[in-house]
C-alpha cells in the first residue's frame, strides 16, 4: 500500500511539472501536489478544460492559415497568367514597332508598350503578394499545430491527474478498511474465560482424592 501511494504521488508530480511546462495558464495547486485526491481531481478537470480550449484555438489557427495559403496560391496563379499574357502581347506588339512615321504614331506605339508593361508589373505584384500570403499562412499553420500539441499535452496531463486522484482515493479507502479490520481483531488474554478461544477444563469433584497424611498408609486396594 505504501508503495502504491508513493507511485501515485510520483505520477502526480511528473504530470504537474508537465502541465506547468506546456501551458502558463495552468498551475497545479499545492494541495494537489501534496496528494489531496479532491484537489488533484479538480486541477485535472481544469487542465482538461484549458487543454481542450487550447486545442480548439490551435485548430482554428491552422484552418485560417490554410485559407490564407489558398488565397495566396490564387493570387500567384492570377499573377502568373497576367505575366504570361503580357509576354505574349509584347512579342506580338514588337513585330509591328519601328514603322512610325510621325510623333502621333510613335506615341501610339509607346502607349501599347506601356499598357503591356502595366499589366506585366501587375502580374508580378500579384505573384509577390501571393507568395507573402503563402508564407504567412504556413507560419500560422505551424503556430496552430504547436498550440494544438501543447493543448493535447495539457489534456493528457489533466486526465493523468484525474486517474491518479481516483487511484489514490481507492488506495486510501483500502487502507482505511484494512485498519478497520485490524481494529476488530483485538488481542485476547489466555486466562480469561470471557475472551479466551479455548474453553477452560474443569476437573469433576468426584474424581478428587484426599492426599494421605505422612505416617498413615494408604487404604489397601481390593
């Protein structure tokens, strides 16, 4: 029984230290660390509740990161399309350049190139913005997974504390029953007929013979 008690307290100390390390929101109470089953159970419930909430926050952050990545990938795709179209338009446009015979015709050629340039730059900007959003989304996912991991550890810590509390309570109940059973088995006095297990032996009065006096012979037999 003593070994079981020490084992439960060892588990409690380990789980309490784990909880303190994984979440600054949870601190095991002194009563729980002292081995109070009620305090252990209450602290375990609190740890489970905090851990589940932390897991939910982490999962939400992961989903948000995935959404941001999806938006970034869409922006990169749109930007790539704009760049490709601009390159194709540029190749087609330059074939007809160099034939201007007036300032107006030259200005028209320049305007066509400027339009292609604007679209090309817009595409590159979309690609750059999309890549930044993808990086931001990946960072959020990593943070969310870390939060989920910490929350899962906190839930496991709380459940371990609850199980330790129940085991310690059972050990205490068994120890109390053992002490009660020992109290019912009171020690008995060997010469006390009221408490002695073995009944006293009585010698029948008729079987007693008077002792002979010195100098007087015993009555003859037969």
